[in-house]
């Protein structure tokens, strides 16, 4: 073999830096976008958060820069391959892009969104206590000796998240004996009984029966069914009750069925896992990307003004260079100026795609917002992509980890997409609507004679929805609904 030169002609798709940046921003969640914006602000001195009105002459400068950058223009064409769609008469598009973006291309959000004082999370707190700290705070306020306080701390440290003490007392005594010579099991058990009376009552129990008995003694000692409830727990009849062996329990306890039912009603109001009533971690709150509201003239979809700050190019630095400028400083400023403009355009493209997809979802699912899950329509990504003339992968990126705040709650965009099931009249029914219908039927059933999966399938069939029994079972299990056998009430 010998080396040689060969000329070949071919085509390939090259992604410009701006296109790569636009795609990356498009798939970021709200939190990730905030971090990305902060990093851009920290690394680019020509990018800043706007706090006042912008100058009109920046619009001309930005337009000129775009015309000089064909790579950016090509990327923008690929990302913005969409056509203007007239809004459905039920979906009012009450704002134009000029309302959200200033003439200079910055990401300003204006009064078309809800009022400036609107804060859906203003009344929510992020602070949460945990079981350990909750119990220790009560121990420190009590008049205990140093020895008892150290024993109580060791016991609290040994509790599970549900509040139970699963570690044997002998092991705890052996551990404490290293620092507290002469300590015995009786002293540790006495401190354990003290902890069991703290809030939440029943914590530090060593079994379910002990946990529930403590709660009966503390809060329901005067209840007429208290003695029978204690007998149920002490003689360990709970397993027999779980097996629906009521005649055997009645005979074993020597009580009537009415007394047994009263005891069971008392046990049902108790907390089998008292430790879980005290939060262990702070709740994670979602900041929605868009806000859906209903007004007199229809449904409105607006970008959340808090998802991104108002960005602009720093005109003080930008004015330091012109076309004839040379040198390292001029090159540095010119490069960062172009990066700032690219970032603002990419951010604008992301928010535009986000709002377009959100509006199309709301337009197609108006019945859901008015009637609830039972009116959800089947929808797939391809339908949105074809309507907006976007690629299906672009719609997938837009709907991943993006949320909308609605009068019915906060939902991820992907929640509105579901498969469909055929109906007897040749139509289609959303899987979400079927699950909602199953849930409603279960809620309305006779608890002493719950509906089986086959019965639910028959009832849906009478409504024109053809669903197999195994599909009903799959939907029911996905919603965490027990089988008809487990749902059957004894009392």
C-alpha cells in the first residue's frame, strides 16, 4: 500500500455553538436553568440583569450582529421552524412576543403575566422538624437527671423513622454501660416508658400492639370500647382479623359482634406509625414554568416571570469597541458580546417554544381544566409537533421537567399526554380518563361489597369503553388501590 490523496464530496450536518446552546437550554428544568443563567452572568461581563428601562438603539445593534453571524441565523431557523397558529376561540392569547421581550432581544416579561405581587408559594414554608430533634427538644425541657437524659438520648438515637425501637434493650444497656457503670435494664426501661408518653404518643414502642395500646391508654382510656381494644391487641388477635376470621375472634374474646366492631372502630383511629407524623426532610417545592388562569374571556397561558431574570447586554462595555478596534481587549469584549447575544437569543427561543407548547396543550385539554381528569383527551407528542411544525424530539425536550400551575394544581407537561383506548362508537378515550373513572367507581362502591375488576370492566363496557379486566387491574394497582378482597370492610 502507498499513501495518496483522494477527493470526496459529501454532506454532513454540523451543529453551531449557538444551536448546541439552544438545545441544551431547551431541556433544562427551572432549577437547572437558574444555575445556567447564574453561571453565564458570572463568566460574561457583558451579560447583566436589567433593572431599568432599556435603550431603544440597542435593537439596531443586535439586529446587525445577527446578520453578520450566519451560523447563529441557521441555528435559529432550525429551532424556530414553526408557524403562527391562531388560538382556539376558547384559548385566549392575550399577549404578543413584544410583551415578553424588549426590542433589543432581552428576556423581559411584562404585565401580560399575572400581577407582580402574585406569589403562589408565599404561604408555604420549607422548614421541617425531624423525629429525633422533636423528641430531644422535649427531653431537654424536662427535669431529668444527667443519667436519665443520656439514656433518653441513646434510646431516641436508636429509633426507626416510623418511631419504633427495633434494637433490643439488652444491646442498648450494654452500649450505655461503657459510660454509665452500674446501669441496669430496669432503669433503661423506665426511661423508655417516659419517652413513649412524649409527642407523638406511641413512639419508641417495640411492637404494633404496644404502640396502639399506649395511644389507647393516653387518649382513649374513657372510651367504652377501650378494654375490648386492649384485649384484641394483647391477645394478638389482629392477624385473625386480617384473615377475616371474625367468628373465631368473637368466640375467643367472649364478646358480641357489636362490641368487636366498636373495638375495631377505635383501633382504626389510632396511628400505627407515629414517627412518620413528624417530617424528616424538607419538602421540595416546584416552581412552575407557565401559569394557566381562567378569566372572563377564556383561558390564559403566561410564562412565569420568575423562571428567568431580565437579561440584557451591558452597553457600557459594548460601546468600548467598534468594527475597527483591534487588540486583545477588543477581541475579548467582541467575543463576550457575541456570546451574550447568543445566550439571550437562545433563552428567548427556549421560552417561546415552552409557551407555544403549553398553549397548544391547554387548547387541546380545555375539558380537563373545566371538568377534571375524567374529561382528559388522548394526546401524543406527535400531534403537538405536527401542529407547531416542530420535531417530535423538540417537543419531548420541552415537556420534560416542565410544569404548569393551573386552578386544578401543578402538573408536569407530560401529564397531559397519555395513550388511548377505543370506544364502542369508534372514538377514543384517554387512559388518564379511564383511571379517573375507575377511581370514582371505587369511591362510590359499597364498602361491604366492593367491585371486582371484572365488574368494573363490565360497567365501563356499558358506558362504551372497552377495557379488559387485566387492564383494569393494571390501572388500579398503578393508583395504589387495593383489590376488592382487601377493600372489603368488616364493619
